[in-house]
C-alpha cells in the first residue's frame, strides 16, 4: 500500500459496506467499529469531560492567553489533527 485514505461507511441491513467505485476490486481494507453519534452524545461522562476541557480552555484564555474564540468546527479540526499525531508509548 503506497498510501492510506480514511473512508467512512455504514454497514447496510444485508451486512454489505458500500465503498467508492474507484476503490479497486481486491483492495485490502481495514474495518474499525466506531460508536454512533447517539452513543457519543448520550454518554454523560464523555459530555462532562468535554465541558471540563472547554472550561479549562476558557480559564486559560482568561488567565492571559490570546483572547480568541474558537468555533466548534475549529476545535473539532484540532482534535482530529491531534489524534493523527503518533503517541509515544
């Protein structure tokens, strides 16, 4: 594999997964199970951790960091970028 591309798809009722037509037949893929949006937003502990993180960010800004307001989209983009960074074990 020369490169990797992230694609998102949903398992259909007949347990098939639709992929883009330009994905070659025989291409090897990895399937990763992810929680649904309802599962993510329905988790009170997860929402509490997110709220605490937002509060910590707001406090850091109040304590003298640049006073800019990040949109939800900007924060999501930063989290996605951070998740792509390799972690040291």
